């Protein structure tokens, strides 16, 4: 059974201000929940319709109707869990780092977190106006990768002005990425879905790179930011792993 106070708390976690106040976030579905638990994210409550699950003190067997009331998904899965937001790790100015400038779409952010996990990028930097990584839609899109990538929210302009790493920015008019000599350590900056990299950050970019268009008409306006991130990360890794 889900108590009224639990229901009120869980539904409030859809909003960032309540996630910040409580230090809690929600994950849904057996795979996402198992991944987060296995990576050491501290579990507060687990609610499930699966009666085969153990009956630990913080595990609750509930009905499908009860789950539907607390779920953020259009079609509720078999389980929902409330986790404690982990404390951010120390930011290291080394390795291959992805920096996001005002990424607003939760699906894009979640996909980029998964891409970082896939390509072995341990640190993801987000501007302060980028979507919260503990947004329920982001958590679902990461499919557990959220627990394996260190995510830092900070002033990108301040960080980029101080770093000694080369800074690469994704642009439509940059140098062909396939012709560039790419480093093992560096920062890849990806811009907002509608406006690209902000003027405040452009001056910090040391290398402008682009993904060339091969279509005959050359009329495609742009790539989705998550798709572009995937291509750039693949090329950086391909070049440095030769």
C-alpha cells in the first residue's frame, strides 16, 4: 500500500524544486531500478506489483491501480522506486569531457548521458540552464547510465575560461571533423537545440568542428543534438583508439 504522505511526496518529485528540497528522485521499471541499485545509488522506497520480489522493510507490494496513481509514465511499468540524489564527485580537468550548453529536451539529455556511458566519457558538464538530470523523463531515457556518468552543473563560461584542455565546439560551419587530428583529452561543447552554442561560450572555443553533409541537395538544416553528439564521440574515440 502507498500512504497518502508517500503519494504526495512522490508526485511532488516531478518538479525540480521539490527534488532539490528533498534530495530525492524517481526511477521506474525493473531495468532502470536494478541498474541504479547495482551502481550504489541509495534506495529509499521500492513499490512493485511483482509479488515475487522480497518483502524488505522499504519494499512495498502494491496494486496496478496504486502504481498508476504514482507513476510518471503514460503506461505504468511494474515498479517505481525513490532514490537519494548522490553527491557530485570531484571534477577532474582531464580525459574526454562533454559540455552541454542549455540543452532543454529531457530525451536529448538522457540519450547524451547514455552516449557518454557507451563511449567511456566519465564526466558530463551542464550549464546551469540545462534540464535537470534527475527529471523523471531524463532518468528513464538514461536506462541506468545516470549512475555511471559524473554530471556537474556549473558556469560553463567560467570553467572553459580556466581549463587547459583543448575545447571543441560543434558548429554548422566548422572544420570537417573527419579531417581533424583529435586529442584523447579535450572538451566537446554541444549547443542548445534551437540556438546552438551561445555567444558567451563561442569565444572560449579553440577548435570549431562540423559533421559534413553528404546528401546531394544539401538542404538538411541540422542534426538533432544527441545524434550529433553520438557522431562526434564516435569519431573522437575512433581517432584516438587507432
